[in-house]
C-alpha cells in the first residue's frame, strides 16, 4: 500500500467518524434543546400558578370546608340601602360577605398570605373589596388581611367581613370566592342556594 493510498483511507475514516458525530450531535440537540427550555421555564410557570386563583373547588351552601389549615363557613351575603355619607355610583349596590373561620393551624401568616376574597358573577366579571367606609366595622369583625396578622390561636373563631360595590344587575348571580397563598392555584367558590 502506498503512502498516498494510506492517507486517503485515513481521511475517509476521519470523514465517516466526523459525520457520525455530527449526526449524533444533531440528535442530541433534538433532545437537549426542549429539555433546556422546559427547565428554564419551570420557575416562571410555578410563580404564575402560585399567584393566581385558577381552579375552583365548589362549596355547597351552609357547608364548612377546611382551607388553608382552618375551617371556613360563609355565614351571610348581605346588602343595605343605608350607605351613610358615602355616595355610590348610580346603579351600584353595597354587598357584605361574612365568614366565620375556626382556626386549625395558627400559622396564619404562612398559610393565609395573599388572602383574597372576591365576588364573581355568571358573566365572568369579578370584584375586589372596596376601600369605601360603607358600613362601620365593630371590633368583632376584621377583613381577611388583618385576620392574617391577628395572632389568633388554634380553636379560636374569627369573624371576617369584606365589603364590595357591585352593579345591581350582578346581584342575582354573584358568588363569593376565597383564595389563599398556601392553597393556590386552587380556590373556594361558595355556591348560592338554589331558589
């Protein structure tokens, strides 16, 4: 075998070996690229699910349900015509949502962080609590966020009230919802009694 033939045979072997590694590298890219994208997006997706109330758990009227380490019960959903000196927008109605909560796990600052009570109607609209002083709260009542930092002991019962201003046309279909940081992306939807 001449020196020229040996060099060309060696070049052919190197060429085949190089092509084989290129093919393997392309196949590896097909696997590693999606895996890298999935791992890189895990944390943002986790944060998205932790910050949103996405999946409802329906609560039948009059039921008590364990949520965020405590037992929640919707006591009443009320409205009033007496709004004191507060002038509401035309066709708006104040709604008060009252809960009684029996504390199970007293670490409320961990379990109830981001406590959010809202009202939602059948059309998909939702309302957050109002900051208008529509009805004076007594010392017996607190809102959800102040209850979080109340330091309540296990076995204590808290009375939580949130006030809303909603359009009159929403009143027949509104339902209260409750979201807590420790339970997200799940939240409670308190169903209304069937008439």
